[in-house]
C-alpha cells in the first residue's frame, strides 16, 4: 500500500494520455508511490477548480496553471501541449506542497483512497466529526480491507507532521471509535458496504474478487493483511469476500467474540478460520490457548469447505453452526461441541448420515435441505431433535420415515422437494408414521387437517395389522421348522 510520507522521494506524477468520452476530454493522471500506482481521470475544469482553491488557501501563484482557451481547444496539437503543461503543473505542485499535502491536492490525486496515512486521516476526521452519531445509532461499522490494512500499518508508524498540526486527523480518534464497536464488517472494497451494512442477507452481496485490483490501483485485496487488535470490545465479526488468512493478529477476540460469520471467502478448511493468525503453524496438536472461549454463533456460509476438520474443537461453546453452501460430504469432530443445538448443512454434498447421534447427541434443529440424502436410518437416535429439514433431497421410499417417526420431541419436519412428496396421500402417509403424535407434527410448515388425520389413522392401523400378521407368520414358520427338526426321520435327527 502507498505511503507518501515514507516514499515522497520515490513518488512521481505523469499524464500519459487523454481519454475522450462523449466529446469530453479527460486527462489520465498516473501516480506512482514506491511500488504502488494508480490512475485518476480529470477534466480541465477539475484542474481549474483545484487551482483556484490552492491560490486562495495555499498561496499558490495564479499563473501556474495553463490558461483556458475558448476557440481551438479540441485540436490535437493544442490538447498535446495542454497535456504536457498540466503534467508539469502537477509536478511543480507536488514539490511545492510536499510537506503540507493539503486536502484539496490529496483528494484531487486520490491519495485518500490508496495511501496509508491519508486513508487514516480520512477515517480519523470522519470519526472526530460523526463518530458519536455512528455509535449512538449502532455500534456496528463496516470497513474495507484497505482501511483495516491502513489502520494496521499506521499503528507501526510515528505520528506524521500533518497529523500533529491538525487535531481532527489524530489517530487516537480511530483507536477510540474502534474500541467501542461491538460489530465489525470486513469487505474487499468500501463501495459494497452501504448495500449490506444493515442487511443480514448475504446472498444479495456480490463480492469484489479477491484477486482483482482495487479501483484503478495495482493493490490486490488478497495481498492486504490487517490487525484486529484495535477492536477491544468486539462481539460480532462478519467477513465477506476476504480470506481470514489476511488477519495478522486477532488480539483479544478469542476472549470477547460471541459471533463470527465468514461468507464467500474461498476458505477450504475450518482451520483457516479457527487458527486464522497461526495458519502456517503445525495444527496437529491443538493449543488450547487458541480456543475461542465465548464464541456461540458461527456462520461459515458460501465458502469452499470440503470437511469439518479437528480445529473445530477450538470452538467449544458453539450453540449454532451454519455451514450452508459449501462442499461438505460428511461430518466429523462435532462430538466435541457439547453445546451444539442448531446445525445447518443446507446445500452441500451429503448423501449419507450414518450414526449421526454419536456426533450430534444434543441437537435440537438440523437443516439438511438441498443435499443428496436417500436413507434416514442414521438419524433414528437423535432423540433431542425438534426441527428437521430434509427438503429437496432424494428420499423416494415412504418407509424411510419410520426411522424418524419415533423421535420423541420432533415437531417440525420438512420433506417437500423429495420424490416421496409427489406420491398419493403423501401427507397422510407421512403423518401415519408418527402414531399417537401425528397431531403434534408440522409437516412442510403446516399441521395436518382432520381428513389427513383420519386417513393417517387408517393407514397406521392397516400397517400395524400387516406387521402383526407378518410377525405371526414368522412365528408360525419358526414353530413349524422347530417341530419338523425334532420329528423322527427328519434331517435334524439323523
């Protein structure tokens, strides 16, 4: 990221070309600060506005800017001369304003978008003027990864002269504001923040690519690391479209965080989140000091998780775990989450759920919709289950419902979207599997009606009768076989 105060001698400005859009000429300004570069497009009138401000407020000589020309101002030869003159003007202004770097010049060249110090100044000034208003409305704020990177890098630097001269730019305003936040949202770019800042539906958010440059710069979000130690009292951390491996230091968040949400981050393993600031260390033996001691609500949605690895044990207090829209085929290591009550695995690749009671003994709600499940025997001993969503799977045999029909606390069952849901008297046939509890069941969000109950009771009686007849037949066959086996001359007595 750019740092003009450290690289002022390695900063250059040029105007390499003119871009014409709908008969309007824009001068493309290329700024290079160290190894960081970006472009800005400005019309001549923008230069004129800037110059007038500098003349009035910074004592810049009035004749420094190339004059206006009414006639012939669009001829190629004139534009070329103006291009060269404007480039020289900017170079002279950069030298003249090198120490003070006034706000007008900073914003004209977009230093406030790409430079560590000037991004920090922007934030400090905003929090100085409106921080109390923000916090009074909500202790929730969204940062771009660029802003968090700037804050982290500014922490490592001495106070620049411009900051000391203007108290509203003091970095302490950022520190004070951040320490009072309870919820922080992290996004690749700032322009996406207004869309989701107070909206919990992440599906509306289309993230900036992790590997695409930010704005007109050569800054890549995936290469910008940031420190979260400035957020002293944070309870909720929400990360959209940024890898958690960008985090350098979680500070005291392992003690304070109650909720973490990570969306569309290209994360493939739980350890990339649970051990985000120690990801490159050996994770075979877990360090219990790395536990997230108060974390109760976890959402890792729309990532690329293929498994639930053993580092999930570092989240021992989790009550609800959402792993929707990943690539998970089976569950592991969840038996260590003794407090887990809600699990959502919607839109994954699960086809089997053998003996899940071993992993999920205290579960109350389970969402397995939009998977590939055909058989339900592995759910038959989830005795604490109240809510079960199996919609849009591949269940085609009504007899599979018998595996969950005896769950004593089950109240809400969703099966729509399965082949079995298209069968005749589907609702009555499902309800019949719950015996005396059929009137307690909400099937596909609806309780049954009297006609369905009547049909279900008849079907239940017929099934029980058939089962009893089958048992009697088996008993008779067993008795006959036993008698035959004891008869003289039978093969058993020879």
